[in-house]
């Protein structure tokens, strides 16, 4: 289980190092999320769990007259996001815990978005209520999250390469990548936290894990750094580790289409209003 201390340390550093391949893996989903977020004008967008800044920068480019504030709990990811700002004057990145974030003065967002950054809240109802309390009336919410783990078999397969078999978590709503997989649960959660007009759009997309001359090895090196197989394989040694890496290579090769390694992923894009 990945928790806050991981994001502030080891996991955050790995994701900061791998931002290019991570952005690539979410490419199709990011396009759709930014399209949804940008469908109405906004003055200030709050990007929760902004990571290395992809969605913040995309929105800042789309709306030069607006401001974008990205927040995250990983200083490593924020450092990378700041490096990517360039000459953009309308985007800023700050260290902050979204579940406790408070607007400065009257500087309240009229758009809140997140690409896969909200599923790790320890107390999600309280977190969304806090975010709602700091937003402008009528503020739009748009975030992406994975659908149920059963609809993302790649994750179970990746987790299983390090052991004989991988089993689903005992509590599917515990903080983690698939905590918001149940649409009814998400609707009830947001409604109870003060959000209205909740809607979920199902998006199926290819998660690009490897490309180029040796796409399988590209994907292999990526998943040895990021994702459900990385930590489990790192904990092995000797023949066990070598065998797990070979199983991972075989899994990725099975998803190679001749040009790239693409894993079929399923997510929600969730929208609501304050």
C-alpha cells in the first residue's frame, strides 16, 4: 500500500524521475480530462496531486488569461514541475496537502481538477468537503481515477509477476489506485461532501508503457520503477528476482503490437459542481 510517506520519499522520487514515461502512459486520458476541464472558462484552477505538472501546464497553455495552481505532497515532483514552467506566468506550484488546503484570502478556485491524484485520501469525505469549502460557489470539479480493479486486469497481472498469485485488497475502498472504482460509491461520497450534479464518464484507453526500437525493454525498465510490480520485485533477490523480471518481460511482450506496448486501461472522468 502506498501512503503519504511514500509519496514524500521513495515513490515521489521515482515518479519525478519517470515523468516523461508517466505522461506518455496517461496521454489519451490526459487529453480527455483537459478537454473536459477546459470546456468552460475559469479564473483560477486548482490542480490536486499535480505531480510533475502535466495537467497544470496544459491548462495554463489553454487559458493564458487564467491562473493555475498545482499542489502536491512530493517536493521531488514539484521541483520537476517548476523546471517545466518555462516562460508561463500564469501557473504556480506549491507544496500542500489537498485534504487540508486553504485558499489565501478571497483567492478561491472556480475549477478543481486532478489526474489520478485523489484516490489516496485517508478520509475522502472530509477531504472533498474541505476542498468544497474553499471553492467558489458553482466551482467545477473534474478528476480522473481508475475504474474497478476487475476492469483493469493489467494491474493484477503486474502485481502477480512477483508471486504465485495476486489477490484483490480486502477493502476495495481503502486509499489506493482503485479506491474510486465503484461509481455509486463515488457519487455518494461527493454528494455527502457537498458537491452536486455528479457525473461519471467511462474512458477506456491504451496505457502506453513502451515505444521505440525496443518497446518491450522500454516498458520493462519503466515498470521496474513505477507501478504494482516495482516494489514487489525490488524486495526479491537472486533467482526469485530474475524469474519475476522474466515473467514481467513475457507479460509486456504479450501486449506488444509491433510498435508499442499498450495495456488496456479503464478509468472514470468524474465531474461535479460546488
